[in-house]
């Protein structure tokens, strides 16, 4: 049997141990909840950036790409999520490259047609046997 002093000390020690364990569990739960909240906010921002990458405004697209770069530098995403961001960044770049290629093709075709028309006008003014513009 425990002595008259040992029993209250043992009860106090058990109470303090239980309180310490409960405090650790509470702190761990709060940290996990905080991390989950921060991660949810990270994903909300990521979704905004993904949606904004396809905006009509070039400045908004650029902002979205910059936001994705910052989000990739965060300590919140896993390696897989960072790879997802890098892959998603390539899509608007490919789309922009496609738009640029299409614009260049239109410009090239426009110049070719303009050159062909100039050649036709130039040739129409030439007489057989004489160079165009010659005497």
C-alpha cells in the first residue's frame, strides 16, 4: 500500500501526465488544422491562377503565371503538386505559341499575297520583249 503522502503525489503525477498528453494532442490537432487550412487556401489560389491563365487580357495571363511561380515556391505543395504546376504552366505557353504561330502565318501569307499582287501589277505594265519599266 501507498503511504499517506505517496498516494496524492501519484494522483497529481497521473493528472499532470494526462494533461500533458491532452495538450500535445490539442497542439498537434491545431497544427494539422492550420496546415489543412493553409493548403486549402493554396489550392484556392492555384485554381484561380489556372482559371486566369486563359483570360483574354495579356496582363491577367501574365499575373496568373507569376502567381503559379510563387505558389510553386511555397513549402505547402508536395513534389507531385509542383510537377502539376509545371505541367499546367506549359499549357498556356503552348497556347500562346500556337497563337503566335497563327499570327505569323497570317502575316507571312499577307506578305506573300502582297508580293504576288505587286509582281502582277509590275508584269502587267511590261511590254513583251521589254523589261518592266524599261524603254
